[in-house]
């Protein structure tokens, strides 16, 4: 990004303009004197210090002398300035953490809040008047802003070049059929002249804004305007800076051009990008499709608007969007959904303003019906505060996005933009539109500054910014930092707010200055009335699925040594199928959950202690730079780097914590193209490793590929040169791994975009992979951005995509993950049980239940006593078990018993009525674990049981156990070595061969040995990660080997007739639902049952 020195000093005229706003806000000179005693931000000591620092004496020479003298003399304050932050960052973080139920929130931490947590904060501050939480929210947002932007404020000059529009949006003052509007379109020369003036005055980003007009003539106009602005300002930049920029490409000079011209075909976006535009603002106005429909004519679609955002992102634009706050029919739940929408699409620029009525529009009429009996001035003050809360929450949740202090805030409060800049905003938008046009671009009533010239606007804003202890970042593009470096954020708390983050009701609340009322409690029909419809009101509902899922990758404006042009935006076909299956399964789970917990009490699987690592593999041919990339990521000599081909002989694993990614496992692999027997072994290991990865980064050797890619005639040769990379891409596609392509421009050989395009078209014809080109051996990509940072940032997009498509299955059904549920844990212990801890499946199941507020009981069954030949010993153990079970059996809510698999032969008969009906649903730790580790593929393991009926003498069965504990078979009757082999022999007859695979060892696919098995019986997989389990499942599916699980197998041997029942697998597919019926199902589908079954 460009940076120019020599910010202009404040003139007396600009100081005077700011002072007049301050006087208006504080009620004259008396108010100013009173405010002068306030303790302002650390850069100032109250208004008295403003006089001294900024020369206000000269600007205020007409003020009464006694007031100026008193203002200087009073040092202790009785009132704060309107923009003042009223809580220290440390206190704010502590207060926010306490409200959210978090143990610790660091000052200035980015928080990955759920929709329910955002809702709870909005409800507590807006409807319940929690002033301390308000202060904490604003202070924390200001601290996050300072963390990423310091005291810098970015300018984005707005040129409203046309008010011609084809749409009839119900809220807009320049809608197609608005009366009294004189339509205009500025001549291209005039737009270019305004832009040149802005560039001369150190504004390096211009926003061209207009009504929506999707015609060929308008596109031609826009392309020409963008080209003119770019060419004019690049020439100005070169003339001014001379030799300093002689070798700098045009793409890095001049003025950045942003557009806000509405919905267009993707081809138009591509043409505008090619012309030189790099940012695009497309406001969605609301993330609720129903509310959107109420605000727009029938030919406009929320889904289409979001698809346009996706298209813009695909083309390469930095995208901006925003909403209105205070719309009729809008709820706090809608607004909370807006914050999550910004986060989920990784919006680079965010603009939110209060809804201000425009007389004669349908939405203004609907507003009048809903709020006609309230004091409008007080109501709008409430909407001002709510809008700044939304800005603060957007800052806290997104971290480093650009957030604008919109002009509409100043329409409500003369100091509105200053206040917003201390509550999370970092962008101001001076209006550069010539004054002769501004009167005809009034989108709402009372739009400020319509008579100010561009020079007056600039001076006024400069003074305002300085007055609050900030400074204009002159001459920079102000690129959104999250375009290259999106922030994930810290997950906090379980529910928040003590009473539960999701429990905030949409009802009556306090509106500033008056009666008890809340604009969020929309009356029936409020939303539809905006469009004249007659539907009834609606309750807040879950947000619709988003069409945009992944953050962008890499800088769009070319930088020295790095060229990245396309965003990582979509999943592979196999990932999409997997995601669809997961969504269908989640629907089934919700359908059959009788008592679902509030979402605020239901964090995702990774929210607990079992945080999963992200597996990232680095792949490529020999000497492509794989080990160099690993060392760049880890920032240490993790792998040996040498010019000798084949230096990496085996897979090198490194564990580390990646910033904004979390715990990660990195795989440095051998070159896939090595010849010979040893090369075959290395290749097999490399291809096996890719199965365990969430993200596969392919390092491409630029000196080897670019000479072929430069010429169209060498396409066949290029394809042949890429044959190994194509093999890796196919493997990634097959196993649902998110691919990234890094062109290692060794020796500075970057090539041109067309050559890059040819390589990518061959490797990635569907455009699913992120792309970046840089020299891994260079010292830096650009000033302030080194190679390790660039590579790590690039990885984040792939990680985000992988997480978006990763299975997120819980161990237990939703119905027993709720405050009114009870979970009974039967934990036998034997000679193999380690001391001082529970086994991992036991600990995970208990932690998951407790985290979701369920009550748990842990019981140790004495298996030796239960299986004793002495009836009295058995009876005593049974009586002890029944006493422990009594609270569970009497519990009226959801319940489940979870047992060790080896105790199923005891637990099953002991949990039956004399009639044979089950007394409580049961499952096993092994079943829970494999459900979790496999990503919800328990039905596949259930289906694998069918193979037991086909086993014959000579058939081979693989017993796979992921741990390598010491097996004391003679003492403790080991489940894998003793119990399961004995039960196979008893169920299938003699002659079935049993083989074992313990720990990470597993039959290699390359020699076909896995395919020789007729059945595999796998443990819960608690000692391997979910990626390894996924790889094993994939291997078994490829080999055509049915697979089942320890817990399912042991349940089956006690009720083999269940296999013959119609709908066996279908019942398992209806997981976590209520299946009343036989005790066989009670035994066989323990994870299916989540509610009490009547005998």
C-alpha cells in the first residue's frame, strides 16, 4: 500500500467547523466549558487541552472571554465528551467475559461470538438498559480497532455520479418512481476532475456510487470512468514522486477505485475489474430474506444479491456490504444474524447506518404504523446507540475489517461520526459530489453536508478526527486488512448473560427518553406492510444458509513478488456431497430431538477440551520447494533444505500453533516424482498422507513450468509436466481435501497472468483451489509483509474452507445434551486401566454432557462380581447397580446409559423389565467415539454388521485398535485380543482367521492386503485423530471391506436376530430419534434412543 508523508496541519477554518459541531452537540459555550473539565482520551486533557493543542483560541476569538478563561482553568471534570471511552480495556474485557460466561477474555481480543451471544448483548443493552455492558462493549471495540489500525482513519471519498435507478426499493429517496427528483448523470470528465482533486488532496481511494442501471451503455460509461481515474492518477503519482517509483508497476500507483452500482451480471463485474476497479460495495440491507422481500419489489431477490457478492469475490474484488438498523419489522435476532453474516462471508468492508425515513416511501409508511406514537427524536437517539452497538459488535467479531462511520449517523447526532470512530469504526467517507448534484441524491431525510463543498467537507472531517485523538492516514489505499489476513477469533463462554445468551426475549424494553417500548417487538404484519403485503408477523428464526462460505485469498492488487488473483470460494464435488449428507443427517437429528437445548448452550464439538488439530500437507515434485515452505510456516529449520533431488526421504511431521488457525499438524512429504523402487515407496507414502489432510498445499516449480506455460503451443507438454501434480489434485478431490496451489517463483521468475492461468486451468478447471505466486527464497513479499506471514495468510483460506466442510458430529444425541437431561456412565476398571485419569472416550463423553448442562453420574461396575458363578455375589453387585440407577430411572426428562463395550453382556439384561422391555436407552463409549471420530458415519458401521452372516471358514477378519497399550490378556480378558476373537468363533464357527492391527500400523493398500479381509472391526478410534479415521474408512471403502465397530459388534452378539429385522440400517439412519419398541432395538440402536421408552 502507498503511504505519503506530510499530513496537512489543521487550519483555523477546519478547527472552527469542528468547534461549531461541538458547540451544537454540547449546547453552546456554557456546555463547552462544562465539557472542558472532562478527562478525555490519553492524548488530550479535556476541551481545555483541545484549545491549546489545536489552536482553538484563534478559531474561537468571538467567544466570550470569561468562558475561554474558565475553560482553561478548570482541570477536574464533571462530564465526559460524547465520544469518550468510559472504561479501561482491561475492565471492559473482564466485564464482557463475565457476561459471556468466559473464564478469561484478553483486552482487544477478537471474539468469535455466536448469533445467540450477539443477541444477548443487544438485548441486555438495548431492551434491559445494561449501561455497564454498553461501556464495556464500546471500550473493547475501541481497543480492537486500535490493535489493528492504531489511531489511523482511512478516507474513502464518495462521488455520487448518478441518481438514475431502475429499482423501486421501498425505503429509497431516489427509487425509480420517486417524485420530485431531478435525474442526473455526471459527465465522465467531471468525475475524473473530482477524482484528480481528491488525489491531489491526499485521498487515494474514491467510491463511485449511483443508482442501479444494468445496461450496456452504463457499463461502457463505468469502464471508461474507472480507466480514466486510474490512468490520470497513476500519471500524477509518477510525476510527483519521480525516480522513487520509476520501477514500480502502475498497479501499485495512483488511486484505488471502489464501486457501488448494484447488482450486475458477472461478466460486467469482470469487465470492471479488468478496467482497474478493486473494491465493490453491495449492501444486503438485512440478512433476513423475508425482511429483504418486504423492503424490495418482487423482482429483487435476497438470494440473487448474495450470489452477486459471491460473484464479486470470485472475480477478485474486495467486497463490502452493510445493513440498515431500525427497519420496521426488524428484530434483535435479525441484527444478530447480520453480524454473523458479515463474519461468515468475511466481508472486507462493512457499513451500517440507522434507518431514517424518506417521506413518500412505502417503508416510511410502515415505520409510521409501527412507531407513530413514539417521540421520534428519542426513538432515533435509541437507533443511533443501537447502530453504534452494531458497529462495535462487528469490530469485535470480525477484528480487522474496514468499518465505516456512516454519514447517516451525523443526521441524528451532530457528533455522530466522531462517536462511531471511538466505537469500532475506522473509515470516514467525505462527500466529493459537486454541490449542484447533491440535492438530488437524498436517500433519506436530513442528509447532512449537502451544501458543503468538497474542500469544506475535508477540512471539517480533518478537524473532527484530530479532536478525538485520531489522525487521517493520508495517501493510502486503506486496503481491508482481513482481505489478506482474516481473523478467526476466540470462542467464549457457553451461553452468556447469566440467564442465557439465547434466552433474550423480543418484547418490551427501554427506548431512550421515554416509555417502555421496543422497536424490535414488531406487530403482526409489520414487515409485510412495507411492501403492501398482508401476511402476519413472524417470530425470530434461525438464519438462512449462506451462499458465501470462505474468505478470499491473497492480495488482488499485484505486489512485488506475489501474484494472487482468485479467491478460494467453493468446495469440490465430493466435499459438496459430504456436506449435503451431513446437512441431511443434522435435519434428521433435529427432527427426532424431543428436547433440544438452546443453541447458546450447544457449542460446536470443538468448543470443549477436545480441540481438533488441522492437518496441513505440503506436496509436490522433487525440489519444488516443499521443505522451504514448511520452514517458512514454522519459521525454523524444521526440514532439511538442499538442492539434491530426493532430500526428503519420508514424511516429516511438525506440530505447532498457527496464528488464527489454532493447533495444526504439518506434513512435509517426499517428492512424488522420484523414480525407482525407493521412489515408488515414497510416492505410496505421500499419497497415503494426503488422505489424512484437511488442506493440501501443492508447491509448483515455476522454472520448470513457466517456460511451457508461456506458449499456447506447448499445452500438451505442459500437461505432461504437470502429470504428478494432477495426480495429487485428483487424490485431494477423491478424499475431500481442500487444495491450495503455490507457484514457487524461484529466482524471481513470476511469469505473466496468462501463464499462471494456463497452469491453473489444467490443474484446477473448476476453480476450487486458492492460488498464490511468490518466491519462497525471497526476504519479503512487500514492505512489512515477509514470506512466512504471506504463506501463513494463504493457508488460512484453505483451513477455513476445510473447517466449513468438516464433519462436526457429537458423541451423544442432542436430546441428552440439554439442562434437563441425565447421563449415566458405567466405567468398569481392570488391570489395563491407567491410574489418575479416565480413558479418553469416557472423559470426552462426560465433558460433552457437562458442557451442555446435562447431569452426569459415574459408576464403576465390578465385572468380576457381575460375572461370578456365585449367585450371592452377582445379586449383591446387581443390587448396588440398581441403587445407582434409581435416580436415572426416576428422572422424567431425557436420559441415556453409556457403558464400556465389554460390559454390554451385563448391562443389557440388567436394564430390562421382566417383560423384556427396556428401562433406559443404552449405548457404549466405543459407539459414541466412532460416531464422533468418523464425522457421523455410524450408519456405515452398523451396515458392516451384515458381513457377519456371510463369514465362512478361511475368511479373514481384521481387528483394528488405534492404541498400543500393554495387553495383559491373562489377567483382564482384553477386548480386542480375547473377547472379540472368542465371540467371532462362537458366532461364525471355527476356521475364521483373525488378524490384529494396533496403533498407527494398518495394512498398506498398495499391496492389496487390505482387500483380503471380509470384515474389519474397528475400535472407537480415540487414540488417532479424525483425519486418520477418515483415511482408514476411505481405504476400507476402496478395498470393498465392510467395517463395523467394537461396541456395535458386542451388542450384536447378544441379539443377532436384529440383523434380520426390516429397516435395520434405516433405523440407524434416523439417529438420535425416539424408537419405541423391542428390547433388540433398545440394545442395537443405543445412540438412536435419546428419550424415555415406556415398557
